[in-house]
C-alpha cells in the first residue's frame, strides 16, 4: 500500500524546518504531480507571492510567462526545471530563466537548480526541490558574459581567464588546454606563471606586474606542455576592471607559434630575396594586406612615408592609415581587382604624427598566394596637390582686387596676399609671407582666438566681424573682416582665407570712430580686450584688500535663430537695446562689457553677500525677458546668467572667466532664462563628457560599436517583417553603453564629423545585415536605420552608405530610414535637407517618422513628405494606452490619419498582450517591444527569425 506523501517529511528530512525557513535562496517543493506543496520565506520575497497563493500551482502556470536567457518565450512546460526532473528523475543545475508576471508585467531573472527527493522506502512517492536566486540586477552583465563565453569556447586560439590578485586560472577554452595536452578542468587553479619554464618565469612575472598600470601587454615566450615539451607562444593579456576602476581579472590570448616558426625557417631565404627587391628597388611605398585590410607585409618606403616602424605597421590595418577609409567601398574595389584588373584610386593617408597627405594607390591581387592578398602601390601626390592648390589660390587671390585678401596655413603663417592687401596695410608681400606675426598682431589676438570666433569656425567654418588694425606707418583704421576656414578631408583646418576692407571713412561719417580697445562699436560697452584688462586690475585690487569679486557671464537665448530670421540689422538693434537694459540693471560702479556677439559680462565688487549677486542676476533676467517692440510686434528673447567668485572658484582671470562661462552653460542646460552658480561637480560632468567623446572617436576607429536588432512584428499574423537597428557601444571599461548616453552628446556639441562617421557605420552595417538575412531566409526583412538630423544638415557630408545596396544587390526597400518630425519640418526651409531626403526616396529607400506626435505635431508637412511609416512613441502613448482614454483617442486619431494618407503605423514599447490586442483592433499594422523580444545582437536576431520559421514548418507538417 502506497504511503501518503507528507510535506513535513520532505521539509524536515534531512534538514530542520528552521534551516528551511532561514535559507537566503528561494526554495519551493513540488509534489509528484508538479503542484507546489511548500515554499520558504525567501521564495515568497523573490516571487512577490505568498505561499498560500503558490500552493497548488504547477509549472507553466498562466500567471507567469517563462523566457529563456536569450529572451525567447518557453512555450512548453516540459522545458521547465521542475517538469524536467519529474520526467527524467535527473537533477537540473544552474538554469538561467526569466519570469514575467502577466498581471503587472514585472520581470525577474532567476538562477534555478532542481533536484529529485527520494527515500529508501520505495513506497514513499518522489518530490522535487527547486532552489533559486534572484539575479535580475546582474542579468545585463550575465548576458555579456554569456556572449563572451560562447566566443571564449569557440575561439580558434587559446584563451584563459584568471583572477588578477592571485594570478590563478579560473577558466580556459578547449584550444588552450589542447595545446598543453591537458583537460580544461586540470588547469583550473594553476597560476599564470606555472605555464612558463622555470628560467622564463621571472620575465613573465615582470610582465604580469606591469598590468596594474598598463592594463594590456603583448609579449612572446615559451610554454610547457603536460609531457614537459616546450613550444613558442605569443601572449596578449588584458585586464578586466571592476566598477571602481581597479583590475579584478585578466584575459590571456595565447597563440601557438610553432607552425609559424616552421614556416619561417622554410621561407627565410625566399623572403630575404623578396625583401631586398622590394626595399631597395621599389621607389614607391608597397603595402600588402588581406581581405579585412590587415597589413601582412610592407617595404621600407612604406614605413618612411607614414613614420611607423615595420613592427608597428604589421599590427595595423588600412583603416588606421586612411583618414577617409570605407571598408565596404574598399572591398567593392578589391572584388573588381579579383577580376584581374588593376585599379587606381586617390585618397589620404595619416602619418604617425597625425598629419594627412594625399596619395594615389594602384591596387592589384597577388595571384600566387593561397589566400586572397592584395598589393597596394602608394605614391605621395602632395606636390601635385600643392601645385593644383597653388593655381586655385592664385586665381582666387588675384581675381579679387576690390578687397584685401590674406591666405594663411592652419597655424596662421601667411601663404599669399593680393595687391589690395599691400595697398590697404602698407606691407609688401615679401614682408608678410611665411610669418604669422602680422596675423597675430593685426587681427587682435583676443578676438582671433576668442570664444566668438572659435565657436563660429567650429560650427560653420566662417566668421564675420569688425576689427581695428594699424597700417605699416602706424595709422589706425577700421576694417570689416570675413574669415573662411578650409579643411582637409580628415577635418583639420589647413587654410584660412581672410578678406577685409577699410571702413574707416564710413565710421568717421557716422561719428563712431573710436579705438576698439576703449569701447565696443555696436553697444558702446567695453570690448573683450578692454574688459580683460580691467578684470585683471579688479582681481589684483580684490586680492590686495582680501575681498571677494563676482564675475557674471550673460548670453542671450536663441539669439542665432532670431538673427538669422530677422536679419543682422535687426539683430544689432536687439543687442543695443539689451546693452541699455544691462547698464540699467546693475549697481553703480559695476563693470558691464560685451565679450562678443550676444555674450556679455559683469564684474561686481563690494557686494557683501552672495544674495546680493543673486538679486542682481534675477533682476537682469527679468529685465532681459521683457518683450521688445520690433517690426510691429513683441519679441521675447530672454537670457541665461552664470556667476563665479574670486578667489573661491578661481584665483586667475582666465580660469575665473572659464568658471563663469561654465556656470552660464549650466543655466542654459537647466532650461535657459535661468541663473546658476559655478559648480565643480558640473565641471567634472563636462570633463567626463569630453573624455567620453574622445573615447567614442577611438571606438569608431577600433570597431567597438555594434548593432542590435529589435524585431518588428505584423500585429495580425505575429510574424517578423522588420527590425529596428539600434547602435550599442561596447566600451572596454564601462561595458555596454546605450545610444542615449552618447548620441545626444555629440549632436549637442555639433561633432559633425563624428556624427557622420557613426551614421555611415550604422548604415553600412544595416545594409550588410539585410543582405545576410536575405541570403539565409530568401526574403527581405527590412532594417530600420535611425539617422540623426545632423546628418542631413548643410556642412555634413552626404550619406554614402545607401549606395551599398546596389553592391549587395538589394532593393531600396530593404532599408527604412527613421528620422524625427524635426528633420521633415526642415524640408520647407532647408534645401539641403529636402535634397538629401529626395535622394533617398529616388533610391527606393522607405522613410519612417520616429516618435510621431511628441515633437512639432504640425500635420501640414505630412502632405508633401513621402512618408511610409509613422511610429507611435512608447513613453507618450503605448505605456499609458490602457489607462488613459485621452491617450487612446490620440492613438486612434494617428492610426486613422496614417491610413488616410497611405502610411503604415508601428507601435513601440508593446509589453503586454492586452496592449497588442488593443492596437491590433484599432488598426495598427506593426509593433515592437519586450512582449516580442528585446534588441538582439546579429546572431541572436538571426536565430530568432530562424526559430519562427521552424515553428511555422512544424505547424505545417502537423
């Protein structure tokens, strides 16, 4: 007779119930039929469900949706740990699984182990003990480790992972163990130094000791196999740092050099003859590289041309030298070379010192090699380019007799002048050429290197203004100046073209002729040079008396937009009016100056307390915000004010001005028309943002960016029809960085070159992925590519990646370009934006409006825009869809409008079945969100599509 199953028996044997309740891990006991019999308090806490509710539940209960580690849904209850143990009687260890609460959408990640519970008396039925821990917080890190682990196991070279402090191995891949004739488990716990022969261990230890400071080492040595034999190795070891920045682990990449050494001995004689021929007889630089652009061989002339040693070049690739390199375009050229044609192209190489020079490259294929290697014969065409440039500049200089023209290099050394320059300045051409003394003296150093000039050059390569100069005889004169910066393809300024004319007579007639040193011509306030000198005097007096000083920087909000829309004359009128308001808003004795354009400064002394400074600043904000009567209507401008204290924030004039300017930028960042004090924490944030941008430039060059793909589902059929490409940055120290942390930053700082580089890389990678998906699945799965508005602006290179569609044999509809409403709104006012969008349309690419309804919400632009998709924003609409009737009404209106205009709608952020059902019934065609899948890397997304196809095939067979 079978005994009745007793929960207390299971819980109390062999451990006491007190221990069962005290465990920090969750424990759930399932009976023979799978029903929950008991759960400890930790299980209740982790699952957010009291034991009374859990009792009787079976694996796969509808209250929870179980997902695998890759995010895919576990459809069969037989895959769940408890069910597997009940079916097989075998334990299940360390299963990572996610649970999504179907009621509130809460998602947790668990590490689960399940063990059968049996008794010696066979009449007692079996049970299952399920033990789990909450790993939700570390799941993201776990995903990274899992991906790394797969690469770790499959790598074609030896890999070892070790603890940094002890130096002991905590993991190896099969290749590493095989090279030593041992099993991976036998190597665990061994020290890093034990892999080396005794006489070489000291040298290896010295290298290991350098890891704390360098973080990365590459050296060659010998390792010892289990049988005592030795073999040569190349060791590339890198530290893995924790959140505090200190190293916690190391990864060693160990390459067995035995085969290379054998081949080297056999080829030594042939190679020496080849080197002598190439190095001594070839007048041009010769680079030999593989299909990925990595250099395999270079000659002496190649090293000389770029300034690198041979060993350095053989660790580099084409992308490290070519400033405008495009791997996809280069591979297209190399394919033509394989058709036994020699191709000549022109480009630019970057030397080790950072300078860029033009080159002509003749590409050919080395037919005799067993792998595809390409030879590039590179000729420096700098002289030819200089000749062409000289002719162009000469034509420009001597065909402009009306204005004086000075052309300098990027450092300010005079390259050429025209006859009008000699006439206006009195200096002969020979006195100026090759020198930058005139450049620095005549154009007022403070103006030339000042913030206004640099900001204008950085944002638009142009600057206009009025300056004072002296002729050779000492006579002062006023001049109107226009400066244009000319850049190399890499972005470095290599020429300034300065055009100016004498406006002294006009200023005399207007009664405004005065030295710029004393007053700004437009507002009558002291200019930057005069203000800087007066501030220096004030700082010295304040230091002598031991009293504080306050410096306020004030900048008009959105003045550039007003100036462009109303014209320079109206802009000058606004500046004069606000200068009057400034003079009337400060205390008697306070110094007010115009630093340039719409930026002003105020020096306050003898203010008693900082409350007085704040009171004056708030009064200025109120005065500046008052409407201005202009062209028959009220115009509101407003201003942002920042303040810094001497000596508390800075003890030097230049640093004090930087601190006040930083405070002003803080006020702007908080919403403009505000006041802010200088903050060291804000300064650190700014510094960190600059460091992040520098790291990002390195990331683009060293391929640290990657694309993830979030499936977009047909809401009726449930099939994958599209995917949105989302860029990720795998930072070597900070880990995976989302685009929200770095894309807005580079757009805000107007890093046009960096925006263009990232946009080109994203587009190229998306096209390659679309081609890969079509090749495997035989159909087009459209990839949506987010493109920043900055990529459509004037001054940014036109998009070149769409042309890769033709190279891959893909139709234009394989890619959908996603832009915001703001980009489309610019079509009516910016011809460049309209032309670039029209070009994409002509190539067949489809267009999607991202986050529709969250921006301008001006529907008029939709009539002329050739839009294919409208995306409904997740935060504004989908997330509150089921709780807010007003939100439902807006979404229904968007869907109806899109249908009338012939657009398709895509809902973002779908996380529940109820949201899916509502949107489908409302007529929304497509959707994406965590209900279907998070964003997946390329391999995982491909597997996701394949799994869907396999499921359809099984249903068809059934």
